[in-house]
């Protein structure tokens, strides 16, 4: 949250404290996440490429040990961005392409979109426009897919809000044995979207009058 607000120094302190708490719990995936956040914060601060890579590599090592492939893909992407920002474009491209390969394999659309967007810029700088265009297509396809998914979520949320409002205005009250309102509304939406069932055939298959 602090990073999103541009307060990276406060964000760094928060992530360092969180890391210590997670180390006490010895929850490896959570530790990896904290290490990744710290490395990313150093990258945003443009304070130290060495320290940024140090934390990203620690996170990557944990993800590789526990088989967290989405985490590996994200760390490859961050390493690529860090190297590119440090004017090591070739190494940046190398890690970004590794990131996309893994992210597409495990259907991580967010990493695929972010890494492909970075590659579009890097290949365009090198005047390798064919490769830039290839990753632009990937980025646009993934963006369309994510926007479609987000729209479905928003529509479902609006439908539920509308159903709640209808119940409130009608003064409906839960009766003994009824579903709680939230579940009842969700069930109504599912039933409305479900295709009509065909009538089942007679279990005996016999005709009347025979």
C-alpha cells in the first residue's frame, strides 16, 4: 500500500518488519513474498540494484525449493526489469522471456501481461520491431482476457447488489430454515444462469398401455 502511494521508505520498513514476523512463523511462501516485496521496493527506490537483486534471489531460491512456479515467474520478471533498468538490456530480456514462458505455462495472466509489456519496449529500443510486435500481440490478448474476466466479476457483483436491494425494498425477512440472505441471493443468481434441465426419461422405458 505504501509503495502504491509512492512512500517507498515507509513501505520498506513495513516489509522488513513483516519479514521478521514471517520468519518466526517459518512459513516459507510468506517469507518468499516478503523478500520479493523488499527487493521490488529497492527497485522502485532506485537505491541499490545489488540489494534489490539480493532479496529477489533469496525469494527465488525459496520458490524453487517449494515449487512455487508463479513466484518463480514473478521473480524472473522482476530480475529482468531490474537488469533492464541497470542498462543491462540483454540480461533483462533473457529473464523477462523466461518469466513469460513459465507464466504462460501456469496461466499467470498478470505476470504474462507485465513481462510482455516490458519486452515490447526493450525490443523497440533495439529496433527489433518484429519481436516487439510479437509481444505486443501477447500483451493485448492477455489484457483482453483479464478485462473480460473483470467484467464478469463486476456484473455478478452488480447482480447481487441489485438482488439485495430488491429484498430490502420488499422487506423480506429470513424465516426459520431459510438460507441466509447472502446465500439465497447467490443461489438465485446461479439458478437464473443455469441452463434448463431436460425432463428425465422413465426409468423403466416402457410405454403405457402395453
